[in-house]
C-alpha cells in the first residue's frame, strides 16, 4: 500500500495571498460579493 501524506491548512481571516500587482487578498471569503442586499444575503452570511 502506498504511503500518502495529507496536508492540512487552517484558514483564518489573517491569511493573505499577494497578487502580481502587490495587492494582498484574504484566502478565506464568504462568497457574497455580488449578492443583492436583502434577506438571502443576510442568511448566507449568518450561516457562514
């Protein structure tokens, strides 16, 4: 049986990635950037 290694990464709000233009962005996002305002977006953020 092959030996496999699993790499685990703990995502936090402080973890950032630097883009080619030097701007840093968070690695963890809620995915609601283009969601319209309202109950659906509020529920998505609350659930996350």
